[in-house]
C-alpha cells in the first residue's frame, strides 16, 4: 500500500526539515512505501521555499503552494485531492508539522488499518493516550471540544478533533470533499461525522500529544466558536 502523509504548514521553517527527515527515517525503517505532501499557505518565513530545496534531495517530498492562508480544512482537502488523484495513494494520513504528533507512531496506525478499520484516529482520550505539558485551560477546552461532538452528534470515537489520523482511500473517495463547509479544527469533527454516518469502521490508537517546541500554536477563540457552529449546523441539518 502507498501511504501519503499530509503536512499543512504556515510558518514552520523551524520544524519542517526535521520533520521530513524524521518521517523519511520512519518510512525506511518500517519499509513503508510513502510520500510526504506539504501544503504551504505562502508562509512569510519561507517554509515553502525551503521545501522546494528539500524536495530536490528527497524524491518522496511533494509540495502544494497555496496563494494565501485559507484555513486548516482547505489545506487538508488540497492535500487529500493531490494524494488521491496525483499520487494514487491507498492510505492518506494527516499530522501536525510541529512534532506534537510523533512520527514514530505511524506504524501503529497502519496496524489498525490492517485490522480492518477504515479511519484510524490518534487519540488522546483512550487508554494509553494523553497530553504533555498542557495548561489546565487548554485541557478543559480540548475535553469540551471532544465531549460535545459525542453528545450533540452521537460520535462514538473519543478524539474527534485530533489531526493525527489515517484514512483509507475508499473513505475519502466516498465523500464530496468540496461540500464540507467547515474549516479549521471543526473540519475534523465534520469529516469524522460524515464518515461515521456512511457506516465506515472507525478505530483509535493512543497518542501522547506534546506541545510544540518551536513556533506558535495556531488554535484561537475563533476556532472554538467555529466548532460550536459546525456542531449545531450538522445536528439541526439532520
């Protein structure tokens, strides 16, 4: 199976080279046929230009240059379409570029896929999962952000705002990606909801989420309100 790992970036120059190197090492060690797809939102710090140089030395690296910052959801969709249509990938992963998601855990996702799951979520809220070095207010926001989708939409999985996940090709092909209205982190909730609604099998594998070492976190109050808006839109739509 061919695996495509999507890395959305905006001002990740301090992390991107290390991440590509780490991913490449994991792929080689575990003999995974893979691609890395960087989706850069015209980063002012030159992330995109750096990836252009890195891809000259590493053939598995691809980059999508977007004209402006349009949100996490649209970046994911761009990477998914490219992975499906241009790379013909069988598995499509998304993860953060700041090492809050550990590249060494990727084989665990593939193992769960091979057990028969169609979507595997990297979960902070199952046995073995957790967060590291988070202040209390961020823990509360995250717990609430995962409790409400389960309450309002009936989602069965425990961590529906995780960006560390792996989709089978057929799952993404079954969804009209352009019809997804939400952006940002609420995109993750909406696509999980659509996948569960279609009857696909969703599994979870534990992860420890670590705060970024370099750069700034990109979550904001706007993201929280967008997620609430998405939850009620989906609930009352159905």
